[in-house]
C-alpha cells in the first residue's frame, strides 16, 4: 500500500513523501492517527499541486535552516551540571537544556529536533539538531561542574 505522509514520521519519511508501507500499518496506525492518507490518483494530483505552490516557501525554509546550521556549528555551549569530585555528573544533559542555552544566545531551536548523546561525565560532547529534512547541524557543548551554592 502506498500512502502520502501528512506529518513527519520517524524511520519512515517526511511530510508529503509517498512511501510504501504494509497494509496493516497503513490502515490501522497511520491513517487513523492522521499521519497519512491513501496515495490514490486524486490525492497524488492534489499533492503535486500543493508542492508546486509551496516550492518557494520550502526553499526559504531550507535557506533559513542552512543559515541557522552555520551559526550552530561554530558555537560551544557550556552546560553546568552537579558533579562529584571525579567529574561524574548527577542526572543527564537533556535536549531542553541545550535548547535553553541556545535561546539565551538568541537562537531558537525546538528541543524536539535535538538529539543529545548520553553524557555521564564532565567534558565535551556533540548533539545533533535536525533543522530540516536535508539539513542537520552539530551542536558542541561542554558539561562543567556547577558551582556549589
């Protein structure tokens, strides 16, 4: 069965992609949850028309994502975390902390697009931000021990 995705679906595709899925997955999950519609002839024609009209908007979104990725690549964020004497941190660095640190610098990135590696000690790490379906940025961050209060 071929379906047209209405929203981005992890490990399947992005919005407006036509993908082949198993019948049960399409009929029992994607279509009832409004993640996809059946890719029949009329829906394909409507998709083609919508894509034609949105082409210039998508080009602008990609250009903005490339510009933001360029800004993110040169940054080194500092994330203070409580840590013991040996440098092992309590808790974990979250995507929300990275998004908040970027917000403090005037860059708006949704926390949902940031993938943070598992950081268990102080040091430097790299997170990946999926800004656009064709644009990914590496955000470098440094975990430091927070000052005792």
